């Protein structure tokens, strides 16, 4: 991110604080180390619930959140659930939409690009044969995700697109992330 | 998934309907084609909101949901937001926790494995230098995600782990998914 030389608030982002954050991480790279967390509990069938509260970042445990965010996931009836919440694959699309948008807005603020509105629609194609193990030619996850944005801003579409591509969630979805799983029997 | 020969409900999953679903997709693979969707709107700063309602699957538009799921995402104060919701990277962890759990529960049901409880804690390591563009040695997304499960069930830990690994979200996060982004100026 090019260092913010503007002052004040652009796109709802405090660019003074952003500049200070960038300088602080440049001077002490360990301040850039974050650990995010989610705790999840199975409720029954396709229904489970995450609580999200604490995280580590900027050199310390963050205790600003007084209560957790509570997120329910379930499957719709056609996938044998009771629709108590969006399903896990829909949450991936939300995470990606949110991440692309935030990256766009923050990086635009750092460059002095003013954004008036951002709307997006994401679609993901998933073939159930993969999850069901009916074909080893079909992956379990999304074959492809398409994101289409409508943006009002004082910069060309190509430049805005580059800002979305800097998103951590874009990196997570479009590139491999090592995931380790440990199971303890109770 | 090995075809369910049990009847009734296991782990809250109707294994009769599961067996019928598997047979239907085997006979007509196009019934396995699903398209999930999210619409997102930027509100200001790090705050944006997704609505999730319609999807295509099992050969038709699904209209069972009478209202959308509404999901808010924001950044915490240390990341220049106002904490109106979990942030995009935390939503990734929730999607993964939910997906691993659902895969475990459904595939266990198909095998007649009874599950009593599932709890998980996920941690993801992210270095802000990547997003800020301060180092091209640091990726923007998670370096690593660790999922730790505590499970009560009548099967060994190694077998339970294999069932989590069949999750579409595990595939999405640990392998590359092609993401296309189109920007239309308004």
C-alpha cells in the first residue's frame, strides 16, 4: 500500500491512522502478525454455530470486543438441513465478497480515490458428485467463482480491479493454504 | 460416500433421504450441479453486508427460503473498523469450521457412525505486511490454518479425520479455486 499522504477520512477510513499503522509495521514487522480464531459447536444434522471474539494482533491480545459474534450455519432442505443459516459454501462467498470490498475501499483510501458505492454479486459452481464421492474427476469444492462489481468511484475500472486483487481472502481462495486438522476423541 | 443402507435418522441426518439423493445424482449427474450466490453492498469504511437467499440445485432454482440471511462484516478498531461484524478472514475460519463439521456429520451418518458431540477451534496466522504491500515475501492471506477438534463418537480419530477431509470448504481453502472478477463502473 502506498503510504497515505492525505489526512482525514476517505471512504470511511481514517487515513491518518492508516498511515501511522503502516509506519508502525514498517518499523516493527512483528506488529503485523495477526492470529484470528473461531470456535464451533455442532448442534445437530447440518446445523452448527461459531463464536468469534478474541484475536491476537498489533503485538497483543485484542480485548476490545465485549461479546462474541455468533454465526449459525446449516444446509437447506434440499441438502438435508433445516436452513438455520447460510451453508458453509455460501459463507465462503460472503467472506470473499467482504474481503474484496474491504481491500478495494482501504487501498483506494490510501491512494486518495473516493468511492461512492460498491455492490457485488458472487456465484460459485459446485458439483455435488465431488462431496458424495461419486466421481474422482469432480472436486468437492467450487469449480469456479465469479464476482461482478458495480462501483461508483473516481478511478478507472482496471485500477479498481487491481485493488480488489490485493485482498487476503482472494489469496486464500485462489491459492493453496496449508490446513492442519487434529482430532481428539473425548 | 458409501451408499446408505441404514434407515431412519443418524446424527440428525435423514439417511433414507440421503440414500435417495445419492441414487438420484448417480442416475442423473446434472442433479448434482449447484450454484450458490451472495450479494454484497458496501456500507462505509470496513463495513459491508451480504444477503444470501436464492441458489440453484437439484435441477431447479430453489425458492424454499422466504427471506435472506443477512451477514455483516467489518474490521475491529485496531484494523480501522467499527466492529459491526466478524472480519472477512474470521468468516473464512467460520466457513471452514462449519464445512469440516458438516462433512464429518453427514459422512458419518452415511456409514452408520453415531456422533454425540463435536467442538472445534480454528486459528489462522496472517501477516499484515502482505496486505499492506510492505513485503513481497509475505502473502496477503493465511500462512497456515490449524483446526483442532474434540469429538465424542463411536469411531477412531483417524477415521473421523478422513471424513472431515472430504469437505468442499477444505478443498476450497487448501487448493486453488479460479476466481474471476469483473468491475463495471456506474
